[in-house]
C-alpha cells in the first residue's frame, strides 16, 4: 500500500514514463523545445535527462494557490540536476508569450497537464499558435489524464478533482478534454502524422495516502468525510495518461495563422 510519504516518489515515476513517450516522439536530433506550463519541472527534468539533445524554453505564470511556489522549486530542480544551461525560463502568461513569437521558430512545443487548466476556446487558439510558430516538420505533444474512467476508483478521483461541490479549485470547463477533441484541433490546424498513446497510470491510493492526495489537490475535507469508507476500502485510482502529438508538414507557407490581437 502506498504511504503518504511515498506519494511524491510515485508521482515522479509517472513523469518518467511520460518522458519516455515524449522523447520517443521527439527523436534524437538536436532541437529547441518550448514547454508550456512547465510548473516545477516534473516533466522537464526526466525528459532532459533522457533526451540530452534538447534545449528548453520553459513558459509559466507561476501564480495561483497551487502554483505560486513552483518557480522556486523549478529553479532548485534545474540547478540540482545541472540543467540550468539547457533551460531558459520565461515568467509569462502563455498566450501573451506565444502570440509575440515569430512564425516557424521552434522545433517542438509540448505540455503536460496544461490543457486541463484551460477551456476549449483557449485550447483551439493554443493549437493554432503552436502550428504557426513551429518550423516545418516541427512537433507538438500534449499529455493529460483521461476524462473517461475505467472503474469506480477513477471516477471518484475525477469527481473529487473537478466537481465544484468538492474542490476549491474547479476547472474552467473539463477535468481533461476527450482525446478526439485534441486530435480534431490538431487536424483542423494543419498538423498531420497525428499519434495517440495511452499509458496506464496503475496508481491506487487508499486511506491516508488518498487523504494526503486530496489535501494536495485542494479537495474539501467534506469529500473525505462523505466517501471515507470507500476511500479506506478501495481508494482512488489515477486515470490513464493520454499523449497526443502532431507534426507540421513540410512546405507550409509562413504566416498561415497570425497572432491573436
């Protein structure tokens, strides 16, 4: 059984698995990668360790109740893992930054758990901007937790993390988008060679570990009180990870999309 003290280690292993998928899609060539919503570097660090060919541009606002400490944590993690020279950090709203970038500039644009933080309209604009500022043959990759539960434990976690009745920080629109929604946005923006990968998280939290996770996710204590018996017996389970990627075709004309005004 997972103990509360083990949660950080277990979660870090999730990102190591994601980093393996991202690195496989990005390939071995030397590239400059933009990571939108980098947070504390939970994906950045394992990806940088696995793909030593990558130079990072890390973009995040680093504000909000859940995220205000992330900048210090990111800086510490980059320094600890000797990645400072490979990463340039930009403190900015993602859309303000993206819309100031030139066409055909970057080799890849990635995000993990960022799209669940915005809504479908913002996702539409983000994908279009990704296409615009990527070089031909540039790659975009986005990962998020599946919104479709495979069992009651996953359904309970999704409810706790997204229902305004239970969480202090409800999402703008969705727990996560359905994979077909992101695939459609990629296709309509002009991306091809679209790939979807599913990773089983295989992470079940019971009793004290479940309660610790709920506190970290700013879920109200009333949720634990309401579902205490179920949390002790069967627990919460992290849904599957979805990783969706697309490639900007060769020979695309510059300025197919213009920055939003």
